């Protein structure tokens, strides 16, 4: 959706398959980062949590984050991600987050489009 709006230089990584050193390095290259994670054992999916803790330890600043959480019964990852990001300095977490229950539903496409629009508008202000 961001590419359809004309955003260039988009990169997407699977934290379970990409070394965290690559993820941290890439985080320093982008102004806007979408963090999407499932809830795992009532917490953040472990590789995502490790990434977040690493960018916190490296004092990543001046970034804008969007959060997408997933969980079948009790999604918790979004709240926990926001807590870690909230401990970091000079970052913005967009209010428009998305909660998915197991999978993206057709009825949530408008929410995803709204999030893409928010990111696009923030990039172009």
C-alpha cells in the first residue's frame, strides 16, 4: 500500500530469518519503521523482542514507529512493543495501530489502508 502511494526504498524483513545485526543496521537507515509481531506466550515473539531490545540498547532515536500486533485469544504484543519503544528517546509511535486476530480479515483492509495513509502523510510533512 505504501508503494502504491509512491513511497520508495521500502524494505521488509522477517526477524526470525534475518540476523539481528542486519536488522539493527537497517533500522538506522529508515525514518519510519513498522513493527509487526505476534503475541507469543503472552509476550512479544522472541526474535522481535530481541530486535527491539537491541535498537533500544543502541539508542536508536528520531524514528517514527507503527505497531501491528497479532494474537488469537489475547493479543498483548502491541502493548508490550509500545512499552519498549516508550522507553527510547526522541521517537514517535503512531497512534494508529492494528490488532489482528490470527489473520488479516477483509474487514480490516480499511484499517491497514488508514495506517498506510498515516505513514505516507507523516513521511510527506
